[in-house]
């Protein structure tokens, strides 16, 4: 593939600190923009009637994490694809690059169908029986979950196509597309959430348009539809841009499923998916323990608070994943080109850049977090619980980011099983038992649980630093 030799040359030969920053900043911004889908929804929902806004915020806080399980499994395929494509691109194997990209898209299509059917058919069971949500939070969450998980294909393909772009050395086009998707999402959400009814003054343009288009007031469910539609719409120009620049389909040797190639993708993908599922399960465990220990059918304030702060916290998670994507690309391409020391240095640099971003985010939440939380809900107890979480946990975002970025760098070398094992051990041996202890027995309180979250991030970061410093992992991408 000769189209982007200049981009590849920068990754393999350019000044490393500068090139990692130039490649990583757009990726971090792009992944950060992913969270604005959630934040826009949360803001619009928070401006509904008070008796509906609170339960709706609690519902989407839970649903985000459930929906993320499917997204993370698909993203494991994206991680494997990016590592395999970048390695082959570094070697100059154009036909192999196209084969991996196409077979991975077929695989993601199957995953989208499977998770869509799960969301439509089992949303109620998941909310009531698995999570333990109660009252109106559970009822609203069930309807929201059916749409957002039923439309999983949209986010699956969005992440997959942008992963292929990034692996081939393009980091700016996905940002443009994500900005466009967020604009579309905002417009659609205003129209579908409020419909022809009352809307905040800033969105007063929405109801007249909704009346003209005969759109109903859908409230929470409207936010779900807006997100799915916006992601679907932006997929079309994104796919066209990828094909125009990289000619992945026009020069493809075969469109038929290749069982051997799919097996090789899955061999790299399943540990990455499992690792990321473990991370999301850790958040779900926290949410479930709070719901079971500190809420009732008539008092959902703790769940609502956690729903707000987890939406804010995804900004730290996704920015870390952006810098992790940069590390993965640099590690994979440089290892593919036989430049191991440069590959390892790129991982440390990416982790350092992300640490600076996490410091800025932690300081922001520390000093203006109350204003941010009150932007979504002004219920005093909810704000108090939310700020207790942010003041305790936000400094640990630095450690969280180190774990994410160094883990992604190792995945670029194909070490997905090792990263899965590290995450699983930390969760099962450390986080789960200490979380249960924090909410049971004498002195049980949410704050004790927040400190377990902090300690988990620190233990995870320390584990990755130790393993990455050993530097003994070699290129194992299938």
C-alpha cells in the first residue's frame, strides 16, 4: 500500500516525541468526543420534568455500562484488527492488509446482529434480574436498552472503520466525522426528546421543527434513537473516505468469508475483548453494589449520582483509549519494521502524554466539578454523593490512564492474553472482594467503595509498569 508511505515514514522514522503527539492528539480528541454523545443525552434528559429527569439519569447511567459490554467485545476485534493491519502495513504487505480489514468487517457485522437481538429480546431481564435496578429506573432503562443495544451495529462499525484508518496512519479524518456525528446527534436529540412540547429556551428552535415534521415527544427513548441514527448517518461518508484513500475494497482479492483469517483475528481479539469486558464489569459491579446497598424503590439518589459521574468519568476512559490507540499503532508498525526499542519508547511517551491530560481532567473535576454535576441535576443529595465520588476518585485517573495506555501498547505487540490476565487478576483478587467488604458490615458506606475504585486503578497501573518495564514481550500478532 503506497498511498500513505509518508504517514508510515513519520511513524517509523520521524522524531518520536513529536510524531507520537501529532498522531495521538487527534485520536484522544476523537475518542473524547465519543463521550459527548452521552453527555448531550444526559443534559437534555436532565431538563425534563423533575419527576422524570432523576429516574431517567439513573437509567441511562446503568444502560451505558450494559451497552458498553457489547461495544467492548466488538472493540476487541477492532484492537486485533488494528494491530494486525498496522504490523502488515509496516511490512508493506498490501494484500494482507486488505484481507484482514475485510474479514474483520464481516465479523463485526455478525456481532452487531447478535447483540442487537440480545438487546431487543432480553433488556427487561438484564435490568431487573442481573443489575437489580428498581422502580422507575428499571422500567425506563428497559425501554432505553432495547434501542441502544438493538442499534449496536452503528457503534460497532464506527469503531471498526476508524480503527482501520488509524492503523494505516490516518488520525484526523475520524475526528471530523465524530464532530459531525455529535452535531447530528444534538439536533436529533432535541427534536426527539422534546418533540413539539416544552423545551429549554436554548433549544426553543426544536419544537416548531418537530411539529412541522410530526415528531412525537419521546423523552428518554428519543435520546437513544438520536444516538443510533446519528452514528448510522456518519458511517456512510466515513466508509467512503476510507475506501477513497486506501482502496481496501477495490483491490480486494476475494469478498467471501475466509475462515482461517477470521480465526486468526479472533485469536488475537478474544483476550482483548475479555480484558475490556472485565473493566466494564468492574464498573457494573460498583453500580450494582450501590443499587443494592444504598437505594430503595423510592430513593434512587445514589444511583442517579453514580449515573452522572460515570458519564463524566468516561471522558477519562476514552481519552486514555485514544492515547492507547496511538501507542498500539506505533508499537505494531515499529515492531513490524523490526524497530523494537523505538516501539517500546513510543508506549512510554503515549502514557506520559495521557498522564498530562488526566492531571488536567482531575484538576477540573476537583475545582469545578460541583458546577458540572449541577449542570445535570441540582438535587442537593445527588450533587453531594457525586462530588464525594469525584473528589475521591478523580486523582486516580492518572493511574487509570497509565494502565490503559501501557496495556494498549502491549496489545500492539499482540500480547492480548497477557493484558487480559493482568486485568482479570486485579479485578477478581482485589477489586471484587474489597468492594463487597466496603458495602457490607459495620461502617458500610459509598465512600469506602470509592476508595476501592482508587486502589484498584493504582494496583493496575503498578502491574502494567512492572510488566512493561521488563520489556521482554516480542511481536506475537497473528
